[in-house]
């Protein structure tokens, strides 16, 4: 990738006859060439060009922000949770043995009651 930019910079230098006075304003030349290169680059090329320098910071910042969001959400959800320290079973809790079990063939779940209540 760097060879592409080196070649393009050489092309830009050769587009014009430079005088000694032009060369004395190196900051202006650098700004102009950098602006032109920037304008010619695609978004992907721009990101690829700087990724080596910002990639580690980007990952660190993203990881930190995600951890912050998870901590906020978990705290909020747990603040509204009910915790039962009693040994009594919760009446609304599904028994562990019934979870994942196949329904009985003898008594389907949608059977009508035969009781005369």
C-alpha cells in the first residue's frame, strides 16, 4: 500500500515544474498532496491505512464501552429481581424433573376433565 502512495506522490511532483521558491514552502506542498491523496482514497483504503495504529485502541475502547453497557444493564435488571433466601419452594416454579420431559401418552395435556365438579 505504501508503494502506491509513494508512486502517486512522485506522479504529483512530476505534474508541475517546481521552482526553488515553491520548494521553500514545503508545508504547503505537503498539505496539498495529503489533501489530494485523501480525496482519492476510498473509505476502506482510509481505514486500512490507519488501522495498524488505531486498531488496538479501537478494540480496547470498544471492549470498555461494551463492559460498561453490560454492567449498567445487569445492575438495572438485578435491582428489580426478587431473591428468595427461604428454603421453601416457590409455588410458581416449574419442578426441575418436569423440564425437558416428554409428555405422557396416557394423559395428553389438552385432555378435558371427566370430573363432575
